[in-house]
C-alpha cells in the first residue's frame, strides 16, 4: 500500500520527484545517488524505484530511460513529503505592497497580476458573487424625468449604481431610505430579492403610503435586475501556452474563455478548507488534464467569499507556488476586510 511506504522508499520518491520538477527529464538511479546523500548504491536505488513503479508512483516511459512520477506519485509527494518553504519578510512585504489598492475590484486585478508574475503561470481569481454580498444601505438620488439613481453600498465596501424609472415624490425619499434600510440591511442581495417579493405579496402593504412606493422601488432595483454570476479575473494566459502541445491550445483557450467552467472549479475551493491542489484529471476539465491548479479561498474564515488560483503544468514548483498562493489569499482577505471597515 502507498501509505505504508518505508522511510527509504519515501526518501527515494522525494528525490525523484524533486529532480523531475527541477529539470523535467526522466530521473535515473545514478542521478539520485550523485545529488542526494542517501547512503545507498545505484543498484539499491534502482530496485526501490522499480518497487515504486509497481505501486503506480513512478513510471518508465522508455526502456532505457529513468523514471518520472505519475499523478499518483505527485499526489503522495504533495500530501505527505513536500515541505513548503515559508516566504521571507521581504517577499511578504512585496506581496502586500503590490496587492494593496483603494477598491476591492483593483485588489483583485492586482492580485491576479502578482500571482502570474511571481509564479510565471496563469492566475485566476473568482471575485465575490455580487448577489451574495450583504447590503449595508441603499439610497435613491433623484434625476430628471422620473429617473432615480439607486446607490447600493455593501458590507464589503462595494458601491453600485442602478438606474430606476419611477415618479415617486423626492420629498419622500428619506423616509423610503429609512424604511428599506431597516427592512433589508444585513441581508445578501439574494435574500433582499426574496424579502421584497414576500413583502409585496402582503395585502396590507399595497395601500400603505410609505411602504407601497418603497417596495415598488425595491422591486425595480433588486427583482427586475437580472441575477449576476461572480466575475472571473484572469492574468498570464500566455504562460500556459508554453507548457502544452499545439493541438491542446485551442481547447485550453476555450476553457479559459468559459467563465462558468472556471467558476464551478473555483467554487469547489471556496467551500473547501485550506489550500487545494488539483492534479490533471482531478480538475475535471479535459483541457487541463495535463495541468495542475493550486488554489485557496479568501475572505472571512467562517464564510469565504471567493477563491484565487494558479494554473500551470504538472511539473511546477509546488513549494513556491503554494506559499505564494496561501499568503496572497491571506493578504487579499485582510485588505478586503480593511476596505469594508473604511
């Protein structure tokens, strides 16, 4: 069983995977004995590598060549053998400086560029779903010709303007603001939508001089407006093209353009605990069957609001990428929390 690997076998597997991730070539027993102080002969290493091949952790693609890790071998390496190096204080400070921005949207843009720059792979960020944001307050600003601007402020610091057509008396707007904010503040936009529909169905609300126009405006803002899905921010797509075969490029680009596919994948990370690593077929995406994804959720620990990820070849520097992704997720979480308090 893979979980019962001897200490010696684990050391040799670690050495083989480390060499492969570094140079990209098949690894032979002499390379292991020359570069790793294991105190073993090439023959012994060769025998252990053969055992690891039988277990499905290594494979020999050509008879005369050395061995490379399989997806199963990589998974065991990442889960059981890899020691992730922490970032230096200087590296942490660089990430903070480059991601800090005056708005949540700019934080996402900067974080995606930073992840791509530091890892030399593609970066994907699932922004918070706007319909899952919690309403802090709503105000209506009168324009001309029966038009109003609805200003929505959410608890995560986002501000959104929506145009509404209604002939409500501007002098009643303050009371309408107070009523709607008392009724709806703290709810997600999805919950607000349901609450407005429910209140409109109550018979007594149809004739109340304050409630009726307030709910009418709420309906125009929250119910008539189509539901929106979370935005996906991508950077460094060209980095992926360097690591795939020409015949795979079209499928890969199509996958990156299909935002809903990426949303489904990153949603798995948003609802999972800790750092996630998807190898090849674990992504459940044919175009990424030869790729790896390192991802983490961000936002409040008890209720993450999004996810960020790095997509690259299966032969990537997992230790570095995992450190960068993990700290960037923590940084984004803190920045968004600070913006929400501002």
